[in-house]
C-alpha cells in the first residue's frame, strides 16, 4: 500500500489552544454523559430524567453557541480549528487520532443539532409526559445528540463512521420506542437493515480512502485528493453516495423513512426530519474535494437528488397519514439538498443553507403535527381532522408559517433557499441543467400542492372528527418550541441568504462558488417558480379546500394508488431484494443443511465409517496384531532400504 | 578341513552306536510284556488322560522352571567371573556379591512364599 | 573388547562406575529389592503399610537426587558409556519420577488389584482370598522395577543398556497388567497379549541391534553415529538394523502400525497401571526414541525421516479416527494416546541444525510433561466413576455425569480439552511447541495432518463432554466415589498442572529449553 502522502505536510488546520474551542468536546460529552446517567441510573432517575436530558442538550447548545462566536471572532482563513483528543487506534499503519474539526460547516450543524435538539427535548417533556418510559426516551435522545455531534464534529472518517452508526442505533431505538406495537418493531428493524446497506457502502468507501491515502483524517485526504486517480475518487464518491442514500432516505434506499414515522413524533421531528437524515448531505458536502475530483459521482449525487425530490413529493400527495405526508416531504426536501450538493461548488453552501432552514420549518411542522395528534387522540389520519384552526390557534399559526416557508412563499425561509437551488440547477450546462432544473421546478409545484392539501385537510373545512375527539391547544411547554421554530422558518432564509452571508461563511470549507451573483428576487426562474407554486396551491384548494373531504379515502386513479403505495418502493424492494434474498437465504439454508452440513456430516460419517472399518482390524487376536507388526516392520525396513539406496 | 575330521569321525561313531544299540535290542533282548513297560521311563509324573486343549498344569512346574532359569543365568555370570576373578580384583568381587545378593533376595522371596514346597 | 585384549595379562582394568550420577536409578532399584524383601518377610497385614511409604519415599528421593544432579551441572556419560547423564535425560527422569509418584498414589486408594493373582477367576480359591481381604501387594516392588527400567531405558547410551532397560521396564508391566481385581479375564488377556507382542517387539529390537553391531562394530550410540560416515558397503545391514531397532521402539510408544496392543492393554490393565504406562512408559520410550534416532542415527536423518513421516501420519490418523467409534472410555484414551504419540513424532522428525534440534527437543520435553500430567489425571478420574461392576468403563454410563457430579465432570472435561489442545490448557502449548518446531524444521505438511487429526480428535473429546453435560443421567448410573484422598489429590495435582502449564507455561518451557540446550551428550 503506497500512500499518496509521501511526506505528509501539516494540514492547514490551526490547532485549538484553550478557550471554548478547546473545550468543544464537551458538546459531545455532555449529552453522552446524560445518556449514560439515565441508562445506568435506571428507575432512580425517573423523576428528573427528562430535566437532566434537556439540561444536557441545552448545555451542549450553549457550548456550541460560544464556540460559534469564538469562530466568528477569527478571520475567515483561521476558521478551521482542529481539536486533538486522543490516539484512538494506533495499529501499525492504521493510526487513527481522534480529534474534532470545528469549522463553519461543522459548527452550523452543531448549532442546528443542539438548537433544534434542545427545543425538541423541551417539547418532549410535554409530549411524553404520560409515557411511563419517558426517562428512557430522553436517554436515547441524548444518545442521539451525542452521536450526531460526533458525526459532524469528528476530524476523520472513522469518527464520522462511529457517529454515523451511533445515530443509526439511536434511530433504531427510537423508531421502535413503542416496542409493544409490532409495526414499530418492524419499522425499526427495517430502518436498521436498509441503513446497513448504506453503511456498507460508507465503510468500503472509508477502507478505500485508507488504502489510497494511508489515513482516514480529513485534512491530509482533502489536501491530496487531487493526486488520486479519477477512478479511485469516483469509486469512493459512489460508495459514499450509497452511504448517504441510506442515511438520508434517498432513492433507492428511501423505503425505511416512511415506516420510521412509527416512532414518537419528536423523534420524527428531530431525527427523521431535521438532523439525522441530513447526514448524507453533510457527508457529501464534507467530502467535497473528493466529489470535485469525480464528476461522474457528482452527477450521480445530483440525479439521485432530483429523482428523490420528485418521488418524495409524489408520495406526499397521496398520503392521508399526516406524518407520512410530512415524511414524503422530508424525502423530497433532502432530495433538493442532494441535488444542490451534486452541483459542486455552486451548490454546497446552498444545500447546507436549505438544510438549515428545512431543519427549522420541517421540525416545526412535525412538532405541529405532533401537537395536532396530541389533540386528536393520536389519530394520524388527516381525513378525520378538518377545521382545527379555531381550536388550536398557536399550532395553526406556527404550522402555517412553516407551510409558507416550505412552499417558498416570498420572504419566508424556503423561498430563498429553494429558489437558489432551482436557479443553480438551471445554471448547469446544456441539457443537464434543463433536466435537473426542470425536476426541481416541477418538485416545487408538487410541494405546493401536497402541502396545501395537508393544510386544507387539517386546519380548514368542516370538522370530520371522531366522536370522542376533543381537540384542545397543547400546553406551553409544547407550543413554545413551535413558536421559536416558526421564527426560524420565517426569518432563517433571509438571514442566511441575503448578502450571501452563509455562502461566505462556508467558503473556507467548500470554496467559492463560480459565477455566483447574489440573490435576485426578480430572476426569471424565480418568477416561474412562483407561478407554478401558485398553481399548485390553487389546484389543492380546488380539490381539498372548496370540496368537502371524504372521510373514507376514495379509490383514486392509478397514480394515486401508485403514490399511496410509496411508488411501489416496498414492492420493488420486495421483489428485487427481499424475495431473492429469501430465496438466497433458503438456498443458503438448504445448502447449509444439505451441502455444508452434508459435507460435514458426510465427512464425519466418512471418518466414522473409516473408523468402523479400521476398527475391524482390531480383532483382539494377538496373532493378527503380531502379523500386522510383522508386515509393518517389513514395510518400515523396505522403505528405509528404498530411501537409503535412492 | 583336517581340523574338523576327528569331530566328524566322532559324530559318525556316536550315531552309529546309537543306531546299533536301538536296532539290536528288539532282536537280542527278552520280550516280557507288562503294563509298567509301557509307561514313560522315569520321567515326570504318570501321564493321565488330558481334556481337549491340554488342560491345566499346576503352577508349581512354572515356578520350578523359572527358578531353574534364574540360577542358570546366575551360572552364566559366575562362570566367566570364576575364570578371571583374580584379574578382576576387588571390583569384580563386590559386583558379584551384589549380583548374588540380588538373586538371593529373589530366592528368599520364593522360599518365604512357599514356592519351594511341593504341597 | 579390544581393550581387553590389549591389556597386559593378569589385570583387567576395573571399570569405573559413577555411583553419584546413577544414584536416582540405584535408589529406585534398591527400594524395589527392599520391597521384595518386605514381601518375603513382613506379615501380610503390614505389607501395604510398609510398601506405600517405601515406594513414595524412594520416588521422591530419586526425584530430589535428580534435581541435585541437574543443579550440579555435570553432564557426561556414566558407567563406561552405558548411561548418559545430560539435560534431556535429567529432565525426562524428573518427569518420569513425578508422574510415577502421582500414579503410585492411585495404587492403594481402592481395591484396584487382584486378591490373589494365581487363583483362577471365579474359583473358590478366589472367593477365599477375597474373604481374607488379601491383596497382591507385589504391585509396589513391581512398579518400582518398572520405573527403574524406565529411567535406564530413557537414559541408556548404548543399545545393550537400552535393551536391559527396556526389558526391566516391560517385564513387570506385563505382570502388572494382569492384576486387575475386576474383569480379571480381560486383564489377564491384556497381560498375555502385551507380553507376547512385547516379546515380539523386543526380538525386533534385539535383531536390529545385532545388525547395527554388525555394521558399526559397536553398540555405543555415539560410535554407531561415527560409523555412519565411514563404513560403507554394509548399508543393507545398517538400514535393516535401523528399521528393526525402530520397530522395537515404535512399538513401545504405540506408533502405527505397531499400536494394536495399546487399546486392548490399556483397557484391560488396572487403571492405575494404565496411568503409569500412559505417562511414564511413553515418556521413557520417547527418551529412547530420541536417543536412538538423534544420537545413534543422527547423521542418517535424511534416510529415516521419510519413513518416520509415514509412521507419524499413520499414527496420528489412525489414533484420531479409530478413537471416534470407541465406546469404552479407557480404549478411547488409549487411541488418544496413540494420536498423541503421533503428534510427538512430528517433533522427533523436526531435526535440523543444532538450534532447530534444541527447539524441537524442548517442544517434545514440554509436551511430555503436559501430556503426562493430563493423562494421569484423566485415568484418575476414570477410577472414581464406579458402579456395581467396578469402574464404569462404557461411555454410555458416563451420560449425565455433569449433572450428577459437576465438579468431577468439569475437571474431566477440562482434561479432554487439554488433550484436544484448546488454548489455556497445557495441551495447547504442548502442541504449539512441537508443531512450531516441526514447521521450522520443514515438516509443514506433517503439521497440517497433525492439525486435521487434532480437529478429528477434538470431535470425540467434545462428544464425551456433550455426553456428560447434555444428556440425562441414567437412573442406575454410576456413582462417583470421592472418598479417597489420594485419588482426589492426584486429580487436583493433574488439573493444577494442566491449568498452570496452560496459563503460565513459561517456567516449564524455560526448564525444557535449558534441558534441551546442550542436546544429548555423546
């Protein structure tokens, strides 16, 4: 293994010396300690477990904010700070030094994770107040926060991988939190298994990186990425993309996300909307030097993103389950981010910007949906909602603001970030630009349609409630997070995008986008987008606002059925993977029983049979023993004579 | 070859005498038949009818035979020593005493265990 | 002989005998002779009381003397070239004496031996002697003679002394094999078979010795080796002689195709004697094998090595495979012993330069210690599992023993795992040491056969473990007699040795290294 690092020069990462940045490991350690205390402490911590978990998350947030300001206090060139922690795996050539990398990209994620995470912790105090296992829930949440922070803060791929698996574990535990529901258990298992496929790709990608560069640390790899062959970079890029697809529920590994909604709603908001599912986007953005050297892999990222944004949007159109509709939406929005990330330097910053605004509005909407479910006896069927705006004003308003943000209503968060993505997609050369841009544009229209459908079915129209439903506004501990998230949904986009604030902020990590020229509110693409969005809203109003919504879902066209069945994702998985897998398993079992066991048994029987036959030589007659000795002696003497005279 | 001629002659004479004695007896000796004449000649015990397979022999014969072998071997060692004991000196004497003592131990064992009593 | 003729007439120079260096052997033989006198003169009821301390003390004393010799550091050939006193022989003597001591502890613990050997099985005389409570106490002096023979056999530096050692070792063992108190016919049959086949093998040895003498003009091992280079034209004498000599020795270690006696004899013999044979005799025989093949035929190794390859492979395979279908625990252990002899042979074959020889020798010595303790322990356990007919030999009787007596079954399982060579047992390091030496000696294919045989062997060891722990005990199953302190002590010592050699093998490995350091004296 010839390392490309002939003489590893020092990476241009400044080392933290004291200060808050030197203590940034606390961000991970605090929630991890919280999880450990709650899990080890068991029932004794029941009384204060939720408070401890929330406090740990908040403390982590405080550290992140302090680190953020310290970073802002530096010049742009000095905003990449390494924090050496310990020598993790010193094994011969493989020497993994665990450390953190605090730079604009990771601190953005850290703020999002701890900020939104803390709000969701607070919300969960109310949401889970009746659950006997609330303490366990908070310990898992803390575990998730710690793992997710490790994922984004680590300065090497192995650290990222540990965080990656950690969030996968937390996700598995939380999806299946209500283990008594078989559907939840199955969903957790499905999420875990589908993610294994992606993790497999990620792991092999990391192995390949190590084989090529002789290290797994970001600094040296990115510095020398251009020295590696395009073939290697493309392979690594595609493998990383496979990992990203698993974690971020992109085609073809999207099927687990809809089922993951079996988990408690705060989980859906935090893990399966705002943070964990965006890890794939982080991975690709973080690995930008690799993808920049592998145009094919980059194009694959964009295509996967475009395809998923459409698929997710179509699924969102047909779901009557409010959380699944939102989950389809999440898929779709992450598709936008992947698309942007696949556009190269032109798109990385936009992808992350959209990721952050999406984190706010989607988390807000999930929590709003949770608030609605809370009010409606945990019923998730939107056909049984209707007219909730009057009884749940705060939920309605905050959800509405999130709605305006996601469809891209001018001035709201999504307007800025999504339009940038669509523009950037059209900015690609030739047919590629039109195809990707067209997909993004079409997605925007469908988004407007299904989100409006969701709004109308839930908050407008007549009451279609079950008889025993007595909706009411949620307690303040749940509504305050909604309000705070709504503020982000309203102003986040403008804050990040106007004046290219965020793009400049991320420049040290992802580079300067070429021919980027600020946000233009009257660009032709933006105007077309607005028209299409309006059309989508209008269509939804015609179908669901004006007409009464039937409580029983109509059969619908084949397209509706197609969308309801998640575009036959499960069917495809089943026929392409599961059935062959089962056949393979059965064959393997058969082979194991007949072939391997047969071989082993046959061997054993053969040995036994030989033994039985040889045993007959053991007649018990001294004369036959003596005869065998005699012949043995003759053979030994003969052999020795033969050898000796050779 | 001449060296062996007397031995050969002696052998021939001995064989001739044996054949002559046995051959002449039936013609010259008196023929008075009785039962005792058919018995084995003063050798071991009276042969009795044995069961198939030879039956059992009293263990005492074995002991006698083994004692015979023990002393036979003792003689084998004693004989060369006796020929050259003057040259072997004290060392030879001591070793031979040790050897005889060892055989003596075995002998006393047989004696104490009544191996020498016939009944 | 030439010296005899050259000496001036009237004086034969007195041979020198280094009594101090032969002290361990002489102590054991002396105690044996005293034992005969005890038999002759002590009243019957006192005999055991005299024999046990006499035997054990003499063995302990001999061991102490061996240690003194080892510390003293003199390494030479004693008794006019008849007995070698060197590192390997001292190590082997120490091993034999300790193993013999432990085996003898098993002798008196339970009525293992026949009341009156001369009485016909099932006869009224037998009943009478049983009623009298008689025991054939001659086993003690006989065992001492056998042990003394082992010492001489393994240390002999010329073929004549070796033959004397062989016979002194074997003749008492033939007798002892026939002295089982239960299943006397089986025991006597074993004794007769062992005697007949042993005599047959001695004849081979003797004939081989004669041919070698014809080739080299000497029975001294070193002189034979010297003659290998010089004498030519009489190669047939040499090869046939070496082969026949080898047959006699391979018979004693139970190498195939000369292994047939082992299962029958091990099964029929009283179990303490089986323990003594499986440990002490094997150690002694390997000492003799090493001496003949490395010292006397050391320069011939290119010629005997291919043949020994075949013997080793056959031995390992036959031992491992035939063990599978055994239903008697002692027979199974006998085949196990055959397989182990095969493993040890791979070490004998691994000759090369001095460093290589030291490595191989050290490995063999360690293996012998490890295996010896484990096998004595295993047979000691066999003596404890009893039912109405004596020891419960049939494997089916051992079913569910783990439930009835978990500790004993656990210890036995541990011994079996050590036989299989599982890490953290002495067997692992023994096999490792020998196989590693064989690999560095260029016998990798042999090691592969060895490992495969070990795997096959592991099957039947584990089968017994499964039988003991995962089967339900029969309602009329055997009882475990733990009343005897001596047997319990033997099991404990063996288990401790198996653990210690498996966890902390280094001291004994160092000792074996040191013993092997200067190789054999010539």
